[in-house]
C-alpha cells in the first residue's frame, strides 16, 4: 500500500473562528494569553475550549482528565462555527485520549485545519488514518518558539492565509546528509511518538511512497539510536522515498546526533536533508502532512506540489 495524498482543508480568512485545545500537557495561562493576542492580531477569532487551562488533580503533567481533553477536541471539531483547531502546547497525553475522540462525529463534521507538533504527532497520524485529512505540523499557540520567533509566526500565518506563497520550505542552513531528489507524500513528526504509535489502532500499515519528516527533543544519541533501530527492525521505514530532518534540541552535541542519524538512516539509500527548520528548534516552520512534495536534499528544500490548504 502506497501513502496517498490526503484531503486538504480550506485556507483561513480574517474573521474565522479557531478553537484552542490542550490535548497533552497543561499550558501556562500567560503564554496562552500572549499566543491568543498574536492570533487576534491576524484577524482571527480564537475560542478557548473549556478545559484548555486545566491541570489534572493527580497527574500534573496532563492538561486535565483524558475525558475532558477528548471532549474539548471533539466539541471544537464538531462546532460548525469553527474553521480550525490549534493546540496550545505538546508535552504528553495525546495517546491517553486519542481513542476517546468521537471519530464518526468528527468525520461527519468535515475537514478543518489542524495545527500542532511534538506529542500532537499522534493526532496527526490519527487524523490521517481515521479521517484521510491533511494536517499542519506547526507551532502551537502557547509555545515559546511561536511567541519569540518572527519566522515561526510568519510561516504559520502565511500557510493559513496564503498557502500558495509558501510552497518551498527550508532554512538557509539546510544541507544534504545523503544527496539526491525524491518525490512522495509528506508524513511524520516527532520520532519518539512515531515509534510509540507502533501497533496502535492508528498506526499506518505502510509508509511506502512517503517523504518522512523526523525531529525530536531531549533524546540522547543512544536513545535516538534505540528508537530508530526499533522502527527499522519493525520494517516501519521500508519504502520511504526520502527523509527530511528537523531540529534535535537538547539531544546532545549535534555532531554526535548527526553521526547517529546518518548511521541508522543513510543505509536506506534515499535522499536525506538535515536541519530543514521544523520541530523544537529556534525556528519551527509549518510543514503540511499528507501533501505530495519534492525533496531536494542538494538544495536543502521541500517543495509542495500544491498549497497546504485549498
């Protein structure tokens, strides 16, 4: 089975309502407030869901109970006045709530824009498998990178409102780890979450024909080795046409991280670009998942065949 292009939702327009949810960890109220101000400055109407600022009474690494987090996302998606759903932050918790979502009701509500990264990788995969929906791997409303980095904000803003203007992605420092060009449909996200998704109800049957995006945070090189080795032994990377590597913040000296990535991934024999500019790094470019694209490792770019949003 080859990875297929997914349904692209419609681009946003000034005045559109976007719902903000916390499917993983709790978000500091001041950071969310500042992020909402940015969204309002773009002419959007943010709707903060009832449990977005919750903290679980016994497990403080969760933004409230699994049921409440799932209800917020389901209600936001099924609200006909909402055009997009943006996550407040990552952390941990999506895998505890993803099976509690009302997938039939969400499918019936139709396609909408969905934005997030990190732990939200599990939701990107679920939206792809359960709804056939293209999503945006991009900054979250309460993330420090979104609040501090102008390039991160502009990448998301342009993708939401003028996606045709951001068809070619990549930072100036992007370079080939393995040279070459490859075509495929974009997929991926946080490396550890992709491995954690193995054998779950939302795990894809095949990545054949996919352009794989990988990034992570706070995983030492030996842990990256272990995760990649697990994916390789499971045959999870069989058939990928190319790989785009993002940031590896707090994973140790980059020379060591790079050696690990190259050792595990280069034998696949596909083009690999490194430091493309997405993930937990100082700049987090918005990259659509589920869209056909051309990876040019030599040029350090990922060029979409069509805009991220209709």
